C-alpha cells in the first residue's frame, strides 16, 4: 500500500497523511488518528455557525416574504454577503470583542456569512408561493402564522434547503481560516505547513473537499425529498449563472 501511495507522488503522500499517523520534524504526532480532533472541531464550528444562522435568517425570511415588505433587506443582505471578505468579518469581531472566546467570534462571523443565502432563499420561496392558494387560505379564516406554517413554508422548503446547502458548503470551506485567530480546525495544516508538511496541507484540503461534497450531496437529497408532490422546480439556463449564494429564479409550477 505504501508503494502505491509513493507512486502517486504528493497526492499519494497526502492520502497517506489522512490515514497514517507519523511524526513531524518536531517529533509530534500528526496525520492519521490525529486528524480526528481537527475534524471534530471543524464540524462543531460549522454546526454552531449554521444553527445560529438558521435561527436568525429563517424566521426573518419567512416573515418578510409573507408580508412582502422590506424586500430591499433580502436583496441587500445577499449583496453585502458577497462583498464582505470572510477574514475581514473575523478580524472585525476580534477587534471589537477582544475578550470574547475566539470560538465565539469565529462562530458569529461564519453565521453572518451563512445568513444571506438562507434569508434570501426563504424570502424568494415564500414570495413565489401561489397567491391564489394564500388568498384562499386567508378566506378560510387562517391566521398569518397558520398560512406561513401550512401553505407558504411547505412550498418554499425546496428553495430554503437550497440556501441552507449553499451556506453549509460555504461555512465548511471558510472555517479553514479559523486557525488564523487561534481556533483549531482542518485549516490548521493549511496555515501551519512547518508542522504538518506539504502532505498535511494537501491531505487537509482533500478532507475539507470531501466534507463539502458530502454536504452538497446530502442536502441536495433532502431538497428533493421536501419538494411537495405535484410541485416541480423548473430551472432555466439563467439560474446557473446566478450568485454563489444559490439564489435562483426558480419557478414553482404545478405538475400536469
């Protein structure tokens, strides 16, 4: 097996680093099982940031979409999220909250980066709900909260999960810069080449890429599963040229 890894050059060394523990130049163990704490911290940071983003963005997007007011907020949030660099947000929190734990500062920064896709997609999903169905529900005496819960939310779920998918992949990738402010993640081998070596950098990159792919595939499956029967998402060529936040001009149509 080691001969096979050696034949693959640097890529083989990186694969070996993922599965095989070794000592670095300082005599400290790296690679293999030593990657598991880095993976756990990475997942923990991602989960915390996504949970905070969902708590803030999802209710706000649903309410804004239901009322139809402050549409500029959803659009502006998406634009701001694209423009602000991740490192700048983390540095901002470190500067203004120097006594806060580094993990909390990074979590807040990543949550802010995760909010725009979820907020925007939740807003768009609700606004694209069939207005006739909403009017009929309102005529039957349903309250605003009941309409959101029973009509608008189920129909908006595919777009909402599209935003969650985009945010999750973004957070997984961006969490690699957390070691710059003292929070250990899978980004640690990327910023500490003297400790982990070239194979550690490539190996950690492979793990992060695999995590992002698994998140993409898993949440895409959930997105398909929550699409209501009789409803399909029609996507045009223009949708694929939209922003990295996953905001699309999907049209909810009734299947024939």
